[in-house]
C-alpha cells in the first residue's frame, strides 16, 4: 500500500505521553518517509466529526522533538464516544438521524487519510478499528495503528501502557508534599486519592514509589523527623476486599501510637458501596457519555475519609487528589524510552499496512507487536499477588485479600 497521508488523533483523558507520542510519530515519519503528509485532528474525535484538522508543516517537523519535554496534548483531546449519538446530537457534533461512525468515516475518506494513528485507551483504539472496518465495507482501505495511553495501566493484553510509569512517579511527588501536612493538627487523617476507576495499579505503584523515596531520606525522630509518621499506612484498591471494621481497628492503633494516618486510595475502591448508599437515599448517580459513573460527583475520597475519621478518632481530615497533577506531567526517562520504541514500531507497521495497537503482548511472551484489535479491552485488573505488591503491603502491615469479582 502506498501511504500518502497520515492522520494523528489523541483522545480520552490526558496521560504523560501524548505530546511525546505525537512528537515521536512525526520524527519517525520525517526520518523514514519524509514525503508522507501528516495531518492532526484537533481535540480527538471531536475534530474528526467537525473536520477540524491542521497540517504538520516543515517547521512542526523540525521542532517535533520539543514535544518530548511537555505533558498535555499539542493537538487536543476530548471525551467523544461515536456510538453515543444522542450525546453527540446534544453537543451539536452531528445532526439528528446521522450515524456518527459514518460521519467520521466519510471525513477520513474526504481527507484522503491512508493511515490513522490513534493515541488513547481501549475505546479510542477500538473505535478507530470500527472506522476502518466501515470504510473497508464501502470500498476504502485505511490502516489503523494505535498507541496505548492510560495512566491506569489497564489495557488488555498490554503489559505497560504509555504514561503510567510517569503518573505513578508524579503521584509520589504529590504525596511527598501533601503528607507533609500530617503535623498540621493532632490526630490527622490524610487520604491521597489516586486515579484508577477499575484498576488499582497506579495507586499501588505510586505507594511503592513513595515508599522508595522514604528509603532515600535521612530521619531523626529527636528533631521530629519520623519515618513512621511520613509512611503509607493503608492502600485501598478495587481489587482488594475491604473489612472496614478490621482496618479501622488497625489504623486506630497507628493513630494512637504516632498521631496520624496516611491512606493511598484508588478512586475506584468502594464505588459499588457508595453507589448503593446513594441510590438507597434516592439520589441519582451521574454518568458520562461512556456510561461511567462521574467519580467526582460521588467523591470516593470524601466517603472513605468520613467512614474512617469517626472510627479511628481523627480530629482533622484532609483529602487530596493527585490525578490532574500526575496525568498532565511530561514523561520521565523510562516512559520516553517506551514511547520511542512504540512510535518507531507504529510507523513501521503503518508503512507495512499492519493494523493493531502497539504494545508488549502478554499473550505472546511480552513481545512488542501490533496487537489485533479484537483482543484489545479495558478494565484489566491489577494482579495483587505480585511479589512487589505483597512485600509493600506486608511492610505496612495490611493484609492482601482479593476482592470477590462482581457478577455481570
């Protein structure tokens, strides 16, 4: 297949890889196929539906390396679900009666796109595959090569998604300041709420990185620097069962001994219980266009803080969320190396007409390859039986009891 025009698109929430991935794709095409024209749809599928795109010109190609230094997305994101026609009509992105998939596909055809690179989560990438299938059925061939972006690290069957390593590191940096508040009041409870709707990987990795930072510091209790007070005392994840009374008893003992308690909480932990409580009160639980509960409207951190504050006798409670701080960061060196290998392979696959999502395939011995779209899914659970996590939990004195999977 002769590739004349390539389109780039970033979608979903931010992660510390979007700018760098865009830059990496531009650099690779400029290196191996400089005659290929590159366009970028602005604000993800929003721009595709509205035909809002820009051409990556010579200056942009020359300066693409700058994007590795920044977070965010230079071409913009949005949360647009092409199968939610009602929402798209309400937002003025399609007309009543139009099929959004058809509108998007026809825009790609009109723009003469031969290759579409999507940088996003499972829904972003599988939607792109649906677009390619629609076009194929209507006599137009397009290659789709996606890159896996999510700070939750929850894409099946990909070992490590782009941006997640940096997000964990940044959540640790956030905690280093927030947990400094532990002496701002007697009997202080601090809840560090970390992003992770279905998967606790980010919270677990952030806690591990934070405790790694603790190990590099020098402590002196005689001058008030106590490692125990700065430590993580509990980690709550969607994958772990929560015995509220048992944990409260354990944490009350910590509070009584050192005068404060620090909790790392995945925002998805306890959500079924919170929803049940709200609906039992007759309150409506708001959801986004993807059908996901709007976690900021039910405030998991506040709910947990309320439960534990009374049970452990906290006099002051602080709930802080590191999500936006973490997800908009520039990638660290480890992520930059991962982004480089993935963007290079993404371009090579595109030029060879191989569609799929680039990633280390857990179903094929972690081989880096273009993974077939039907195998891509979201919501991969964090494996709480991993040695590093069990060691972490053992060190803080918390039992690792897997949650019973919810019935569907």
